[in-house]
C-alpha cells in the first residue's frame, strides 16, 4: 500500500514554546507511518510592522526555509510556514473578511499551491485543520481524501468573531467529514457551528513515551512547583506572586514567556526561576526536577475561555509522575488524586500541601497513559473510514 499523506493545518507553527495538540497529533500520525506535512499559519507583510516584531521575525525566518524536515523522537514530518503579502487577521477590517480568508493564498510567495504540488501534498489522503485560516485550501489541492475539523478552543470568546471568521468556521464544520472537539465543554459550541454538525469528543492527550522517561525518585532540595505554558489572561498572576512571596522556602519554576506582573514582581526573587520559552523536547528534563505541576487559571478571566480548556500540561505533568494542583472549573477532566483542585487562595495552599504529601507515583503515570495520543489517532482514522 502506498504511504498515506496527511496535511495538518494549524494556527501556530513549531515555534519555541508553542506546541499544540494538533502538532502532537501530527507527530502521532507520522509515527504510525503517514507522510505528514504540518502547515502553519502564514506570515505576512503586516506582521512585520506589528508590536510582536520579534515573534514575527522568528516566523519569517522559518518561512524562508520553505518546506523542511523536522525530526523528533520516533519519526520525522515536514513543515511549512507560507509567506504572503497579505493574510487574514481576526481584528482588522478587510483582513478579517470572508474574501481575505478565501483569497490570501493568491498572494503567497512562492505559491502555496505550487509548493504543495511539488512535494506531492496536492493529493492528500487526510486534511486536518484547527483554524479558519485554511478553510479555503481545498481549491488549491487536486484531491483530498477526507477532511477533519478540530475544535480546540472557543474561537469567538477570543475575539475571532467577525462575520467572515464566523461564516468560515461554520462552513469548515459543515463540509468536514468529521468534526472533533478537545474538551467535553466544547461539544455545544462545536455542534452549534452547523445544523447537521455532530462533533465527536477527541480529548487532548500526551506523547506518553516522551514524558514517561523521567525518574520518579524525588531529588534533594526544596519543594519545587512547576508551571508550563502561556501566562496570558487565563493565568492567575496574583495567586502565584502571593504564594511565592509568602513561601520563600518553596521554589517556583515558570516555563513560558512571563507576563509583566510576573516579571516585575518575581523576576528578582531567589526562589523563582523564570525560564522563558522552552523547547518542547526539553520539557521532560525540567519535569524530572520538579515535585508538583500547577494549572493556576484565573477566576477573573472570562468563563468561556477557561471552561473550553483541556490543558495539555495536565497530561504531561501526570505522565512524568507529578501530582497536579488546578483551579476547579467545569472543563477540567480529572478532579481527584492525583489532581488536587482548589477554589481561591486558601484552597490553593491546602492543595499544594496535599499534593506534596501525595508525591510522585507510578499510578499517576499509568493514568496518563490512558490519554496517549494514539487513542486520538484511532478515533480519527475510524471516524473517516481509514484502517488503523
């Protein structure tokens, strides 16, 4: 049988510190013998004059590589960040229109359609997308076997709610052969995208073999609490600042770009390590040196942003054997040991004590194994009629 080809179209590329569920699914397909292309959101001229210039320049450097190989533990895939003279943007008039979503491909340089054709991806057995940016990619492909739309967040709660974006998202769901959602709390949102949309739950997962390598023995030194990920408006900076300040004997490791409150309040504290953005492959080594993983979502953040989240870090913490302390919210899939939930600062303190006493355990790691991404691989293949 010829090797099957799959395109995974994602809102983000493989930048340092940005590894999404779609990326992890793409690697899982590659490990299972598929020829996989990870197609990232385009970089355009407008991004080079944005406030996030450093990030834009990094993405532009990736775009200049063209289509390139990415080797990882257990396989290889190919990746492409297209360059375009203009690309969609959810909050800029005209750029957030349905016309822009349908036509930005024509301004890509080199031609996106030509690049896909040269590498044989204009005939793909599977197209999985988690973004409206590629909602109109089909006309640029000679043939697509099956298409999957992955709903992994409440896009409209994040402000991606122009008429053009809403219509494109609905059309993507309506025309897909399979729609999947990453958290139980996203089912209603996913099904609301079209009258005949019946989305299937495909929970976020973990690349278990990568994270389960660490030693469960506790290392000498102070209790070490880890947070991995973005420190955006979902992140409870005040809670972390207060606990780190009141408990100088506890060490905090924050892996991700710090927001301004964290940088200003904790940047000079001896018990806080601000690592900045960390390469995905380096996370297991960091996890091995820590005792507790935390998910400190902010209660003041919009409920729609919190409730739609099924955190990848939860499964990565558990696969490393770490107990977890997390805000209790409707979308959290594990709410008993090894995950200790809280509601408010006093509850956070109690949960930290409970997690410290619980410690690293093999049973925690085995629970994480039930969320391995191979389960998602089977759901997708069976859902579109491909043999596993």
